[in-house]
């Protein structure tokens, strides 16, 4: 579930970069990276 949420945030951040909204694009990208690495970390440890 978290992995899909992260992918959705990645798509949203790419759309924000296309709309020339750099700040919200970067925020979404950082949150995507945090969620993505957390989901991979939990998948490997549990």
C-alpha cells in the first residue's frame, strides 16, 4: 500500500514539474523517496 502511495506521489511530482510548480514538485519528490525507502526497508526486514 505504501509503495503505491509513493508511486502516486512520484506521478504527482512529475506533473507539478511540468506545470512549473517547482516547490510542490520537490516536496512531493522528497516524500516519495522517504515512503519508497521506508516500504523497501520494511519489506526486506519483515
